[in-house]
DNA sequence: TTGAAAGCGCTACCAA
DNA sequence: TTGGTAGCGCTTTCAA
């Protein structure tokens, strides 16, 4: 049916080896032969079978990506950045969504590895590194994005401690006095953003009572509801907060919607800052101040790292790479309380 | 390095064939042998090499997906629905974004086909079927989603004529008198939504002057800017419209933002309805009325279609399948002019 | 500069 | 119920 290398070879009266070398730009093929091969390839509409190539070279030109929620703009951007940069080298991205379910994530990792990827990128929702210790990655390089597990594999993400600090400082700068945090999962991002936030509060002599730190049970798939629930709880306190740092923008969006329902004015009664900088943050009911995590760049940097990894010699000494991007503060209406300063 | 089937076989003192059959649940393997094999597989941490399997079976367990913009929630949802349903059969989705560039799309299709996918799903940004006639798909089934090319391949999408009609009827029902349309590309979706809209206007005796139909040059990647530009143009007309049907929600979002800038009140001065029902439509500055295109379902229905296609015999008579979902009207604040009725 | 042969890991056919 | 053998389509020595 489909035309294969053999067909090109016999049509040209040369061997398969010659065709193969010509196609792979091997130096020891004459220009003339190469041209003849290329012409025939076009004529017959030949397309190399990457599966076969993959089997013999051990390279698949495929990179896996597993994220908690494929519909979350933050992870979409990572996927897009990754795919865009990788495409230049004819790589494709195989995706899967773990739905924030650690078990499902583990299972998907196991399944996707069977495809002999050249690298696997995971924004993990595991709370411990256990799952990764049990999994056999073979020689597939693993790259964590966004969420880190120290020392286990490569990492590309943003400085979460700095993000927490930045958000905290910003809320203080707009004169918030009672500052709460809707925190994320017990993983690197959740813990570091919390720590950056808390340390900054302490440093500035601002007390954060324990009831001001609310744990969200889901931050992506069910993030909006969780944000709304957290706000209800915070506003029912004797002394409700006047500023909230949300672990991510999905939660923050839920908070904003719920605030409107309860008649809590943003930013007058309550300043809100999130984390992520999703592509619709600027158009929501109250444009959301946030800490930009540079998601697109996480994707492209990861892609570059992968290209480096596959380019270096198989047996070259491998050390774990760690790429940490600095977050950026993006101020919008949800914390714009400049009127109070006056 | 990695353990392969041969290792299992020799460890057990049986042949590779036996192991292979046991793993694939072949009927002619004794229960006992199967159990022994499974135990050894677990013990050694064996994982079948799908590349090798793919080469010998001709099946890759991979489905390709090419969309105009991976960061657009509409296409994300399709990807998610597709991936979620396919995963149950251990299929994975390979993605690529064409960036609304027909040339790039054609090139990506060509590249991705080299991976011998079991099916290729495309939300095409081509304006003609030319590109598809030139491409050799081999025996890879092609499924168009969202945008159709009649008779060329399978299709899963929504009834765009009905969508246009629905939007038009809704704008009429909220007493709009001067109704404009920011139209999309010259493809099936753009043309049918326009036609559904126009026919409905005509049927209701409402004239739509040609300057009320504005063509957006980009609807996804640069959709928001295009929406804003279109609004500027429409509002500068002698007789600006009091209702706009936007080809999609990205454009509509741009319109809403621009309206705010220009002091045009929505929905009081101008009612806006979009198309798509993106997951953040309900939280934007003015919650957006829209025609739900059931994107997630497009994904899952496509997945089911693919599973059917791969299940049916290779040489079975193949007829082109066409799955058309009915859109649904979702009313939100951007067209809520009920106050005028009173 | 070109090519013959071996092999990548697995499945399928047919025989035992 | 089990296994030998021959591929799947390509790349990679090594020899010519």
C-alpha cells in the first residue's frame, strides 16, 4: 500500500542503505545521488515510517506531557510552549491529563512510558515522591515542571517562595491589615508559596492567625468551587480578612464570583491576588492581580532542556538540571486600593 | 538495560510466543501459564515496547490532534474530551497547534502522519480542501472536528447553521433592532453561522446592511484584538448596531473589553452574544451569552468514533461518518435586556 | 561512495 | 496448549 524505502531504492536501482543515508543527510552520499533520492521521494510521496526508525534508533521523536488539568490555561500554555519549541526539531507532544488524581497520574505515567518517549514532562499532583521511586523510567529522562521533587529529576518552574513573598508584599503595600491565604496542595508549590507568604508577614510584623490559612482541596479541576467555599469560611470569621492571597488564579476566580454574590466589594472591602497569570485574568469581573508564573516560558525552556538532553551523548555524565524562573507581579483592579492611600 | 519479552521468556523457560500470547490474553494459553507470566512481568518490571508492537501490528495506540490554537479553551476542551475517552482503551493523544496558519497546519499534518497514528483529528484552518487532496493519508482515518469539508472525511461538530439561527433569534427576542455580525473565516463554520444568522434576519424582516457584517481576520490567536477592532468600526457607523453576534467567544471577549473602554454599555446600549461557551464566559466583565457548541462532547464523540473505526475490520466497507451535535443557547448578562421589555 | 547483512522488540502464521 | 520462523521498515556496522 504505502510506499516504503525499499520502493524508492528499487525504483532508483540503488540499495536501501543509500536511500536511508541520503535521507538522513549522511556525509558519504554524493550530491547527485541525494538529489535523485529526494526527487523520487517527492514523486512517490514517500514518508519515512517513524515507528520503524524509532525501533532501530531508540529515538521516538515523541515527548510526553502529563498535567493535572488539560483545560486549565496554565497547563495549556505550558503545553503550547513545549510543543511550539519542540516542533522545530520535528518532535511531537503526547499529552495526558491526570485530573488531579495521583493514582491516575501514576497509571498514565506507566502507560505513556511504554511509547518509548525521548523525554517525559510531568506537572505532578503527587504529594510524595513515592510514586516516582516505584516507577521504572528506563532511560527516559524525566522533567518535572511547576511542581518539584528535589533531587529526583530535572525541574523547570518558577520560584514559588518568591511568588508568595511578592504577593504578600503587594497586599501589604495596598494597606491590607488582615491578610489571609487560600493555600494549595501539600507539594512544593503549595508549601513554598505559603512559606514565602508567611515569612514576609512575619518580617513585617503582621500576624496571620491560623484560621486565616485555608486549605483548598482541589485547585484546578474543582478550583472555582473551592475558592468560593474558602471565601465563605473566611468571611464568616469574627474578623474577616481584608486581603487574600490565593494559591492560584482558578481559586481566585472562584473567590471573586463568590464575593460578588455575598456583596463583598473587591478591592474596597477585600483585595485579591492570585498566582499564575492566566490568559483571561484581565477580562474577568474584577481584573485579577496576580503573580505571573511565566507558563509559556516554562514550556519553551523545558523544550530546550529536552533538546539538550537528547543531543548529549547517551553515556555522558548526567547531572540534574534545575531551571528556576523569577515570577513577576501583575497589578490589576482586584488589589487597586490606591484610593485608600489618598 | 530494560527488560524485554525475551527475558521473561527465558526466566520462565518458555518461548517468547507464549509470553506474547499470555500478555495479549490470547485464548489458547493455560490459566496457569498466564499467571506465571504475569507474576514474572511484575517481578522484573517488564513493560511492553509499544514501538515494536506497533511496527508488527500496524497499530500505534496513538491518535493525532491538530487544532488552530492549543491555548483556546474551546480546543482544550476537545482535546480533553478526546484524551479522556481514549485513555480507557490505552490510547494517547499527540497534539499540535497550527497557530491558525494553513501552511503550518499542512506541514504538521504531514509530519504527524509519519508517526503512523491510528487516526488523525483536525480542526482545520484551511479555507479550501486543496491541502487535503495533496496529502497522502495512507490508511490513517481522518476526522474533521468543528470545521467540515463535506465528503472528504469523517466529521464531528455542531450544527453551525442552527447556532447562527439561535443567536439571531435571541438577539431579536431581546428587542435588538440593528443587529450586526462579526463573522469568522471563510470556512464551514464561518459561512454557516453567517447564513443561519442572515436567513433568520430576513425571515423576520430585519435588514442587515452590508456594513453590519464585519470580517475578523483572526478569530483565535489574535481574536481579542480583532474583536476590539471590529467593534470600533461598528460603533463609528452613522447608525451603530444595538446587538452583535460574534463568530466566537474570543472575539466577543474583545468586544466587551473595547465596549467598556469606549463607554458603550452592555447590554443596555449593545447586546452581545458569542459562540462556543468557553469555561470562563461566566466570569468575564460582563458574563457572556453564547451558543454552547458542546466542545467537550465533540471530543468524546470523536473518541468513540475512532474506537469504532479501529475496531471494524480493515477491509470492511467504509462510509463517511458525520456526527452533528445540536447547539444550546446559554443566556447571561451580555444580552439581558429584560428591563427594556418592562 | 555504495551495499549486504544483522538486528531493534514484538506479533502472526503454521506446525507440532 | 506451545513454539519455530519469518517478518514489520528502518538504521548501522563493516566490507567492497
